[in-house]
C-alpha cells in the first residue's frame, strides 16, 4: 500500500501536467501538421486537403494538398461564418462586375427575417459553400440548399397544415447539410483577426501581418482586443497581426475553455428538406416514427418558401461565352420548368443556354449566323429553313450580280444612262450582300464589326435610292 501511494505521489505532477496541457492553448508550439494535436484544442494552422484555397496550410504540407496547383480563393469573396453552431468558410460576396443588384444585396446584406436568405447553399458543380442561394447565383452557379431542422420539446396538438407556423415560434431551429456526401466539402474555420487597424501606419507591422503565414495566436483577456468590432474574437492570424493591433507581449500558454454543449430533450423533429422538396416529421413519443409529406411542387426556377407557403422565383443567370442577341417578347415564352421556347425555330433551350438581365431582357447565342453552313444548326432565334434559304439565295445572287456588272462594263453599247444607273444599283447590291454574307464571321473585333455594319447599311440604302431612280 505504501509503495502504491509513493508511486501515485510521483505520478501526480505528471498527471497534473497532462491535464494542464489539455486545457491550454500553446502560442509557441510548432506550426506543423506533424505535431500531434491536443483533443479539444485547435491547431495553429490547417492540415485540411483544401487548405491552400484559403491560405491556411501548415508549412510542412503547403505543396502536398489536393489543390496546391490552384490559386487560392480571393479573400474578399469569403469569410468564416457560423452555420448551425459551427464555423465554416462561406462565399459571401458577389463579383464586382455582377449587375443583378437584387442578388447582390440579398447575398451581401441578407434580411434576418427572410428564411431563405439565411440558409447556406452548396454550389451544384463546385461544391463550394455559399452564405445563401443568392451568393451562388451571383457566382453563376446553381445551388443545393441546406435543410432546416426544428427540434421540439413538446408534441404540438395541431394539424399538419399549421405545423410550420407552430415550429417557427415554439421549436429550436438548426441547419443541416443536404446529404452526408456533401459534408466532406465543408471547411471548418476559426474567426480570427487578419489585418491591422486603419489607424496603424506602421508599414513594417502591416507587411508582417499580411505576408507572414498563418500561425494562430490565442488570447483570453478582453484588454487584448481593443476595438469593439472584434469583441467576439479571441484569435489573431499570426504574431504580426497581434503586434499591429496593440499586443505587446504574447504568452506561450493561455487557458483554453472547454465548450459546454447543452442538449435539450427532443420529442418531435420536423425536417424541411429543400433538396427533395419534402417535410419529414419524426415523433419519438409514438410508435409511428416518421411521417413524410411532399411539399407543393415548384417550377425549376423557383424555391418553396415555408414562411409564406408559396413558391419564390429565383432565376439562374449563367454567362454565355459567345456573341448574343436580344429577343423580343413575341419571339419566345418561358415554360413551366424554366426552359426557353423559341417561337420561330420551335426549339427548347435549357437555362444554361440563355441569359436574363436585371431588366428581364433575354439573350441567346448567335454564333451560328444565318449564313454559316458549319453552324447553321446551332442555337438561333431564326428558323433553320429560313437560314438555309438565305444562304442559298446569297450564294446564287452574288455571282450573278458580279457577272451582270462585268457584262455591262465590257459592252460599250450597254453603258447608256439607264445602263450606268443599273451598274451602280447592282454594285451597291453586290457590296451589301457580300458584307451580309461575311459579317457573321467577324465576332472578335468590335471596331471591324461596327465598320462593316456602317458600310452594309450605306450599301443597302444606296441600292434602295438607285432602284427608285432607275424606276423613275
């Protein structure tokens, strides 16, 4: 027994040290992935496979990440934001050249009372996490909304039609990723101060803060955070950022509090699944566990809003990498599934094949031209039959005009006053038709395109006047 007590006394400092180490953040530990992390204590850098995209990699894996060959995301587009109690990097800014101001405002300044503006969304193609669906749309990407889960302590004695209004006022709401497969694309983060205050004109400190790699500094006292803007922050990006924000001395070990998670008893859960457009009610107090109800179906360009119990239109505006032409309202109509029907050609275009600007004007590609035989079956607002007729007519007309002009020039007896008027008329028509034939090939030079348009307009106008003179 005495030997046991003696051994325990010897081991007590060691156990005390382990417990102490487990509850302290070490601001002097190596910034390496090879260093074993302490349970519950965040690392000073990231070992995530996508860490290069957010410029957070530890020095020993900077060139070993999955996307090390890609340029990091622009820091002006994303920030570390809360989503259901956890922090993830989210794209919360629109590109500066995006002109649909409704989407820009809803992305960058969401209305706290609007449920849809406060639900994160994954990009359908990139799997990037956006603050909401409008941030995805302004980055020209279709979206997958997170699900909305309500946890209720009591079972409501209301009809299913009234359950949405009940849970909004009586139950705790949380957000859940749309599927487990998408959870691997989440990038956890810690909000930290990464810049110097505007009043700090020390260039050396600014450069140190901005250029030094990430090496998180944790401080637990209020006096380390002078500006009220950062009253909820406890981390600095690196020692340089701490220094330029007025921290004169950084302690190595700082007490790190453990998170106390309060779990409320749950009797009923209501899951609004935007991906499957359904509501799943789970009642733990009865034998009937699940009730699945389909929400009213919405068109492809709309999302069901549970606050208003109506479909809300959210139009995807892709960018077309081609020369475009605008459509008149009489030339098309939008189908119930969000596609574009062209009246002249009787063709249906998917949402990726047309764009709608902020004034509602629709444009499509015109890279085929009415006279380009290689592209004549591509998207156009003109009928294919009309395009072929125009092409064949020009191919026959232009050589015939050239032959007629040559004949009149070679035979002196034909060069009378009416003959000269006819030569001028045919020459103007020849130039106009030739330019009409080749103008569709000029898509890269704006100056050349405008010049051809001016000359072609002048040629057709001259042909019209000379034709009148010839008749008179």
